[in-house]
């Protein structure tokens, strides 16, 4: 049995994001000294125009954890993938969404 093929099928998945665009990333970790600075420093590495004044913070109910939302200018999928990897691999970070 042969499977019909369509020459117009893209081999690479199309991105749903238009570049460049403002892209919020939520990072969660323990509410500890240096956590916000670590997250913003990583964001700045991938977006030189990143404005730390736009950072949003949200404490957990108990105050043990902190959610940090950074909004970066996304220029490519590769940039976002690299940013997610850098954030996820940081020892203070628990979750990146």
C-alpha cells in the first residue's frame, strides 16, 4: 500500500509566533535573594534591549516561591529555545513557562 504524498506539506513546523514580538516568559523558583536578578540577567543575555522595569513578580500563597514574568523581544525560535534552556538549567529556577 502506498501513502499519497503532498508536495506542499512543510517539513518544518510553521511557527505560530510572528518575529519580532514581545514574548512573556514566567519563571518560578524559591523566593530567595538573587533569584530575580538571576532571571533578569539571563533575559538580558538573550535580549540586549530587555527592560528590567517591566518585570512582574507574584508570591505564592505561602511566600516560599516567587513567580517572575519577564517579557523579551523574541527574534527567532532559536533565541527562545536557547533562553528557555538557559533559564531551565539555572539552579535557582524550578519551572519555566
